[in-house]
C-alpha cells in the first residue's frame, strides 16, 4: 500500500492519539482513519480510496465503527458506521474495523451486497479477472450466497471513451476514481459522472451533459484525430486504478488473463523522466505495460506514451541478423550474414580508415552503452569527432553549457524540489516533452506550493492546467525576456529554471538562462527529450568533452582516461554533428559509425542523407548499430543489430541525473551496444575496459555571456515559425500503436487574430505553410499567440514535418490561404 513519505513540514504537525482495534498509536493531525489503520497493518476494504486522490467516500465499502469522547471525556459511539476514507482522526478516538466489530463487518457486507446487485458475473471474460479488488473483497467482505434474484441492469457495451479507452458501464461501481484522476491529476475532462440517482453512470465527455456549455474546457487545438474533444495524455492511468473491469484498453482487451502473465519492473524509454513501469509478458511477447510505483519520480502515474507505445521493440522491421553489402566495393544489396563475417568486414574497413572516422551514437543509449561508445570512438577510431545530438541546435554554445552546467553535476534539481519552488520554464512544454514533470508541477501548483511561469509564444493547454503565467516570447527573443526577469524564488520557495533542449537552437538562450540563475540564485536544470541524452553527456559523447565532464584539452584528464581504458585519447577537439556531416560530404572523413539516429530528426535531413551517400560513393564506410531498419540502414555498408530496452539491462539517467537501473525482461541472443562494440574491438585486436571513470570535476568550463542573435523580421505574407514535438506524433517509438495514435492531438496552425488579419487568412478554415523544400496545409486556429508568429507541431502524423518543409523554429515561413 502506498504511503506518503514524511517531509520536514509534516514532521512538525501535532500528533494525535487514536485506538484502532485495541491498538493505540499516534499519527499526525489530519491523518485519515484508513491511513492510521494501514500504519498498524490493518487493512480496511475500499474501492474509491486512493492515497494520491482526494477523499470521496463514494463507495462506502470502508465503513468502520467509531466512538469519540464527549466534553466530559465519556466515550460515545457515533450513531452509525463511518467511512474511514473521509474521517480524520481526533484525540481519544476509538475505531473498530471489521476485524473486531460485528457492526462494521455487517455494514461492509451490506455495501458489498448492494454493489453486486447489478454487477455482471462475467469474471471469466473480464480483463480485470484475477487481479480485481472487487473479486477479492467479495470473498472477504461479502456474503457467500446472493439474495438477489432479479434481472441485472445492462447497457450497450463497450463505449469508446477514445480509440484507446473502452468503458463497460454495467461493471462500474461509481467509485469515481477515474473522474477524480482526470480532474485532480491530469486536468482533462474526458470522462465524468452523468445524470443522478439510480440513473447515474460514468460516461464520455459531453459538453451539454457535463455542464460545460458556453465555455468549452478543451480548446479547439486539443481535439483528437477524430475531431472529438478528447484531450488527455494520461488516460491509461484510469484503467489501472479502476478497481473493477469497467475501463479497459482497446489494445489489451481479451488478449490475456493476469495469471497467465509474467511481470518485470523496468524504466520507460521514451523520454528523460525515468518513469517506473511494469512490463507484463507471455510467451516472449509483451502484452501490456503498467505504471510502476516510485514516489520519488513518477509516483504511480505514467503517460499514455510510456504505457501503450511498446510494440516498436518487436516490430516487423526489427533487425535480427547482421547485414553486409554484397560487393567489396560497397555496391549491391544488403544481405544477411553471420556475426563473424559482419564483424570481420566492419573491422577491416574501419582499420583501413582509422583517424578519418566519426561517430554519431544518437540519444537512445544507456549509461553503459554510452561509455562503450565513448571509449570506442577515442581509443579505437582515434578521433574526438563524436556527437550524440540528433536534433537542431544553434552553435557551440550548447556544448559549452552542457560542459559547464550539466556534466558531472550529479543529482541536481529533483522532482521533490519542484513541489515547493518558483519554476520558470524556458524552451520546455512539460506536458508534451516531459510528461512526468508536468504531473508533478500540476500537483504542486494545485497544492499551493509552486508557482510556474513559462517563456513561450503562447499559453499552451498544459501550461493553462498548471496555472502558469505566460512571459510572451517570439522564437529568438527568449534571451531578451530572460534578461527582464528580476526575481525567482523567495517567500519560502526555491527558484528553479527548467531549460528544454529546444533552447539550444536560440543563439544566446542557454547563456541567458545561466545568467538568470546566477543573478537570482536559482537552481538550473536541463531537460532533454530523449532517455539517453543525459547519459551521453556524462559519458563524454561530445567533440570537446570527455567522460566526467572534463574538457578534451585537459592533458591530465586525457592521461587518466587513457590509463582507465587502456587506449590513448586524441588531444584535438573534434567536430560537432553539423561539422561531421559536412566533412563526410566533402570527403575529409572516410566513414562514420552511427547508431539510433533518424535522419528526419537532424537539422537538415537532406544534407545528412547526401553526406552518407557521398561517403559510400567515395569508397568510405558507414557502420550502423540499430534496433530496427531505418533510412540509415539503406545507406550503410555494415549493419549490426542491437537489443531494444526490453532485451537488455542498463541504466538510464534522468534529467535530474538520477540513475534508473533496469534489468532485461527477455533473455535473447540480442546484444546491447556495449556488447557489440566489445565484439568489434576484439575483432580489431583491441582490448578496452570501458569502465566508468571517476566523475572528476576540476574547474568548470567557463560559459560566456549571452550573445543573442538577430531575430528575423517577417515580410508580407510571412510569419516566424514556432514549433515543438507533441507527445504523440509520428515518432517511430509509437509505430504499430493504432489505438494510441487515435488519441493524438489534431495538428493545427495557430496564430493570433492580428497575425491572421495581416496575412489575410482570418476567414480561411485552413492555411498553407511553405518553406524552402516543401509546403503543407493545416487547419487554422486563432488563439493567443504572439503577433507575427505561427505555431505548428514539429512532426505530426499524416503531415510533413517542419524539417521536411526546410524550416526550423525561429525561421521565416510563408503563409497563405
């Protein structure tokens, strides 16, 4: 059972003495009776109660007998049993649960009998059968034989709350867990109580029935792909906390029985939040994922992406055997071969080009894999030309920022810190880019412990749900806005600046954020989007950075790392991603080892594609380490398959710097990146230890003052593009999840009324955006966006990405009807 961890604040709360089933204990004032009983190891049956939701007293299953002292101190019993999930302890209270009170036991039996009157006896086909609290408590707190002989109430079933969530209303016991989660935790009105009395039921969102007429709680930009106002990234949590089988998953429904499944704890791989999950599988196939419990990180909640997007790891295009080009000159088709042959070909070609090679390891790596890539690049390829970033960034400013503020900094700002902080978000939309952070911030804001401000072109729905204050900024003007912030923190709150990776594309943005933190005494945290980005920084997968946060130019650092790895470290700082691609295209580099990189994620996908094609045309080599076939696969000479997270063990590092260790779920022949690199080193005759170096930290790299770049001025028929990736989009980690894809938000183009009028598109239902490489048409939504700016999602389904339009955030795009 989940219990709330004590904090310094709660330790000062006065203690209250209470007696439960003859045991006397002291608990903090305000503790619910049901929690006090838990502390004594006494389990009271319940359905509506949940430790992370407000008390509701909806199911009445937790009735207990209570006596209270009167003014004279005489103990007087309450006239009827009380709901222990809503009653707070008071001095001298005496409670008798079903364990010691016939009154409480009979009351619980009566409630259970009422709940079962209309509940269907369909346990053999119910997804909840075998792990159902109603089943369990019907046996412990119910009658042996039913006295009801009438016809049970039925409803048409199931109702599609969304493409992912299905509702069987006759199973619902009206505990209201789902509606309370939606309102209190996620802030999304996608499911609620409808009607009253005997007709009351849980139903799908209906603006008229739910009383939202006149002011839709969901903005026009937050419709799902069907055009319905379903707008929740967290709906799957309602399935898990439902104490019966009323809410089920369309992707899991009727697929398995809980007692057929094998469960394994793991860590979600889709972002840098490190949410704990539980993987349930049968016969080598993952059938579902549930939220794990970790009160320090994700508590008991995960996003729908973390919950439902897992089939990519066993996709039909999964690489299971090494591939090599048929002809020695690099022409011909890729053909399957043995590991020995593939490693021999790769080792021979790499050895011939040593010193003229580069590495692009991507952002999917565990810490162990990242260290292996770092030692392999320096000690075997003989180069510092390495960059893990597979996204847009502006200049060397981000690399300096990561060296100065992130690398080897250990655990900095934590989730717990966010619960009593004055938080400034810059280049970060938590609901889309770091869902676990969003839930923690919203919880803290509603509790009154946190204030949120966001530097953004408009107030997104996620920011609205956090009651955030908007500091309006057109793309490129963030440094100017940050310079105007005079205070952060105070009034007992910690000042925190959360910087998203997108800010790296704004010249002077990261330096301005660092200056703000220094000026106000606030703490600064970098929030990347990928699960492996923080580990890549710590492992030194940057051209000027070594493991442990020390610069390549540091001779002592090079010597110590060389001694630890058993291989020399090049002394010249290398090229970054853009420089590596340019050198590949020009022939300065003769090959690249690349892993986990989607070309569409790079700043210029066409240039990246042309660079890899140029390498092969010039007789160079492209070695790919990848889980699934991709564009890179088709351009590679040697393809070495690596294991997805479910088939390997490792450690992700969260945005906090917190290690999140996970074990393999399946034992398969698949090999991790580190194991493949070790095999390749053996083939090359090189022995690398690749052990974790000490996190040396001498004098920090100096971060220069903010030097904002020029802000483009749109001309006639033009606007400045603002964009970021939505949580659910065209990313390959969501492939083969049609039910989840149906809940993705509808791609739209958003701009202010003044901008729409100036562009002459205010009366048009759609607008056409045109860039240097292409164009796309989007539904138009007029909203409170900064004037002169148009926002579109970066990589939506069924629409061209902004990269394929040839524009990035902060650049000019043409807008027309």
